[in-house]
C-alpha cells in the first residue's frame, strides 16, 4: 500500500526534474500496472478503480505536493544554517507526518480495490504472500545480525553518496558505527508483516466492506497499532540513529559536499513546486518543547 504514493514522491527523489515530472504525470498508468501484476485484475475492476486512482492522485498533487515542497525548503534552510538536535527532531517529526498523510491516501484508495477481489484473486494473493514469507524467512536464516548490519551500512553509504558525493574513510566509518547500533529486527519484522498479511487475507475472505478494509489498513500502515514492542522500540532507535548520523557527519563535510547537499535539497523543493498546478508551499510546524 505504501508503494502507491511514496513511490510517486519520496522514492523518486533521485530523479532529475524532467524524469520526476514524467514519472509523476504517468503515475496512474504505472500504479495500475503494478496492481494488475500483483492482483491480476480484470477489465471491469480496472475500469471501476481508475477514477478513484485518478482522483486520489489529483488530491495528492493539490494537497501533498505543497507540503513536500515546504519540507525540503525547511531542510535546505537548516542545512545552510547548521543542523541541531532540535531542528533535526523537528524535521523527523515532519517526515513522519508526511508519511502518515501519504499512507492515509494510499489506504483509502486501495481499500475499494481489495474489497472487489474475487475468491480466486484472494487465494492467489494469499499464495503470493506465503511465497514471499518463505523467501523472507530463508533470507533471515541465511544471514546473521552482523552481516545484516554490514549490508545496512553499505546501503546507507550508497544513499548518502547521492546527497553528498563520495564519502571519506572517516565518514564511512561513522556510517558503519551507526549501523551497528541499530537493532537487528529483520526476523521480527518479517514475522509481524506475515501476521498482518494473514489477517488481511482473512478479512478479505470474510467479504468485508471497503470501509472495514480501509480501517484495518489504516490501523496497520498509518497508526502502527498492535506493533510489537520490540519493533516500536526499534523504530525509535532508528530515528535516534539517523539523527546522530546527520549531526556527526555535519562537521566532517567538505565544502563540495555541503554545496552538493544544498543543491539537492533546493532542487527537490523546486521540482515539487513545478509539479503543482498552482505552485505553493505549505509549512509544517513542530510543537514547542515541553517545559521542565
């Protein structure tokens, strides 16, 4: 469900403006293709869902792109003046709010499609989920926590290269150090996702309404209700690790790395402005810290 809109916006951040605009303007086609490949939709289902998807994407363009533009504008401002623990926490709060806004649109848009699946389509979806769970379990068993931490560090370095350019040996060492501090939750996460998927399949087989399916998806993907304590704690640890990484990297950045970061952030802000029909910027605001 999260792919529905995060792939349209946040996951396309490495694209140039022209590529981002092309991808965004053809998002309905690619999302429908993805849903069709995953659910094997028939013609009537595609026709019924298409207006809902188009309306959701228009809502996203009107309501969410101004906030994405505003978010990257604020990140760029803080990058130029210097990141602090306070403004990093504020930006992370805003990023989480952006995710929730996107996930709410995604769940509301996906629910009617899922409610209209046939018993055969539900069985096929259950089989796909089971096969993916077997692959996840095999992957988790084949790698120990240390190996997963090394691979996580490699992913972080690759991602940071897009923002900063090549990292120095000192900077790569910081990334490895932070990655080792993040709890290893892969087996627990796979188990939780499998349980939630099985609950979704049971709901679909009970001929639940679109409203009931949307409520289930929102509790799962928007509000994170019933998230196991270990995974909830890991989310907090991941947030803490990201904040520490950014603050520890900041004083090590070269002038070239800083300029590259400024350019990336300011370019993204411009790109999300250009994608709007009536360009505007909406700012999110963080709650004032509680007095001790």
